[in-house]
C-alpha cells in the first residue's frame, strides 16, 4: 500500500516541494518585514518560472496551483461566521447577482459592437463575471464546437489571468488609498477580481477580515457558474453539452461554513484547519507565480484584449458605485 502511494505521488513531489519552499520563504519575509505574504509568494514564484515546464516540477506545480488551491478555499468555510455574513447584508448579496448578469450582458454587447461572435462575448463575459480561467473552461464545454474554439478559450484564459494578477497587486492598494474599510475592501475584491487564487491573495494582503469577506463574496459568484452555463446552453440549444454541476470546493466551503456555525467543533480544531488552509493557499499562490509567464500576456489579440479589459473596468465601476452610493 505504501509503495503504491509513493509511486503515485512521486511525479508530484518535486513541484510541490518547490512551491512549499517558496511559500516558506514568503512567510519568513512577511513575518520579518510586514509585507503581504501572498504578494511575496507570487513574486518569488515568478522568479522560478523557468521550472514550470520542467518534467520533475510541472505535475506538482499544476497540482498545487489547482487542486491544493481549491482544497484550501474549501477549508476557508470553517472561518466564515454568521457575523461575517451579517456584516455584508442581504442587499450586497443581491447586488452580486446583478453584477454577474450585467457583466455577462456587457460581454455580449461588446462582442457584437466589435464584430466578434456572440459565443466569444458570452465566454469572455462569463469568465470575468464568475471565476476567470475556471469559468472560461466550464463555459467552453457548453458552447457549440468550432475549429477556433480552443484558440478563443486560450486567449480568454491568458487575458483573465493577466488581468487578475494585475488586479491582485493594484486593487488592495487602490481601495485602501480610497479610505475604504476592511469589509468594503473585501467585498470589492471578492466582487471584481476574476480568479479565486488572486481574490484570496488580494483579500488577505489587506487583513484577515478582508480575506474572509472577499472569499465569501467570491464563493457567491462561483455559485452562479451553473446559472451562467445554463444561460449559455439555452443561447445555443443545438449544441452538444455536458452536465452542469457545482464545483466541489464550493460544496465543501458551504458544508464547512454550516458546521462551523453550529458550534459542534472546538475552537482548537477550527484554528488548526485555518492554519492548514492558510498554508495551502500560500503554497498555491507560490505555484501560481511559477506558472505565470509575463511574455504570454503580449499574445492576446487587441480586440479580444479590449473586450476583456472593458468588462473588467465595467465590473469594477459598478461595484465601486454600489459601495459608494449604496454602501454595505
């Protein structure tokens, strides 16, 4: 049994250990210099991009950046209290639904305006509105097949990853410069940044409270992925589609959040899981940094890039307008 486990895990060992070492270095620097650990993990990881395609590291890096990330996000459910939800309120939750639908409509409109196909507009709008690259891959699975569909998806994935990485660094600084509190900043980060990893990194770079709020808001957006996929399916009824399901890490997040608020678990267990979740997320961000190739950002087609940038700005503007004029 142990030999089978060792043989199965051997291909992942090198990449996981690389991410763990980067995460440990980022944690050390953060504790000694007071800068965000997520930012350190991302930047140090980017310095090791040359190892991202190494056969000894690639499987472990992919595992850390995807599976370990989702596991860490799922565990965050234990850190979500009823007070965190109440601090947001019902109206902001309804607003999140409006943001997603408005961004999806914006993508379709801009695609038509710039002479692109409706399918690309829904693909781009859904990836910006929900969860970046993951949403792009999910939405592609329910779009009608075309010879250039894979290329379109690749461009969207590259662009939203680039925009999310930039937003992870810029948004926390911008929101704090605007004088917004942790709750408002966490809400905006969760409502506007595309990928889950960057939402977690940006939120926790501000504070623990902002990180929890950002993750909760992001989970609301992720929960709408099946709805968006159904909208896309019904827009192209003749297409062969796959089964629409909820992401497993969202289910884990919700279940653990319910368990945490029943009072059944001792605080020591919750603290232990919280620390495990934190390490999973820092390791995942380190792996994401290793995967980040700045040169690929230049490969995005100008018109495609314009659509995705416009959608990103649109989502940021309506979210900011809500916080400023309606409030949380």
